[in-house]
């Protein structure tokens, strides 16, 4: 069964460093998403991406964040200068059409020291 | 405050019992609801969904009930098994015209199934 994959599974970085989280959505899906989940809290929407552009973003997704689909398979989330409060699980999700079901990847656990 | 919340943060049941997990939502315009299961160290996994034109939907061992009058959603799991132990989230979506179709998640209920 096709699934969303994410790498790395864990990332430890120093405050102020740049990180890139990678996702490979399900191959025929057209809509892509990033979410984060701070330990013990709700899953929070960050950004949605369709047709090579951001379609929607939350207040969390500030200028330190960016997304890219550099090729036909990868979807990345970049945090330019990480802060301690960026420590969280980051989930990628994809959806085949605009009114379908989102399928989530296993997540990347980011720890900023 | 939370737009989507759960009444019980932890639910402990015996194997074989039926489980009921509740959720309250606040946006009366939400018209699509999803239950997700999240096992430790994994991403949310779709369980079942329901649209606002329905009040009940059944899947394999799971049933979702929607009461729009009181903005309440529940997930019923029949014959709960140890493998059902996980955190369960409800999510509300505004999918109609002008809606973003972005789910708003609740905090989750931890279901613990004792063998």
C-alpha cells in the first residue's frame, strides 16, 4: 500500500541552524501539507501546497519557514534559523484531490538545543 | 479556547469491551469530520469520516456518531483490542465553498486497552 515517507526520523540541531525536513508524498497525490505537533499538544497546521505554490499557511508559518517541491517526488520544509520552540514532531501529509482524505507520514522529530 | 476538544483525556478499558471516545467542536459551519488514530511514534492514521448530512456512519468495528445540535462527535469501537491502544483525535473541516479544507484537530484521547 502506498504511503507517505519522511526523512530523517529524528533531527537534533543547534539553535540558529537551518534544517530541511524531507517528505515523499504518495505518487499520484496533488495536495501536500506540513503539520507540527509539540509534545503533548494538538497537531497544528503549518502550510498547504498545490500546483507548485503555497495555497494556505497558518500564523506559525512565518518568514523562517519555507516549502519546496524541488522535483517530482520530494516535498521539503525548511526552517532557516531554528529556535528552541521549533522542537516538535513535523508531519507531512498528502491528498489526491482537494476534497479527499489526507494521508500522514510517520513524522520527523526535531529537537533544537 | 480550543475549537475542537475532547471530554476525556484518557480512557482505560478491558479487552473485549466497547469504547466510546467523545469530541466537542465549536464551529457550527464545519461540515466534515474525521477521526484519526495515532500510535506512539507514528503519524495520524485515518479511521473514519462523516459529513454533516449524516448522523451515523459505520466502518469495521468503528462507528462515528454526529450530533449537530450540540456539536458533538463520538467514536465507538466495538470489541476493543490491545492493538487499539493509541491516541484518538477528532478533526473538523469546513469543506464547503470558501472553506479551506484544513482540519482543526483536537488534543486527543489516550485509549488504553488492558488484556
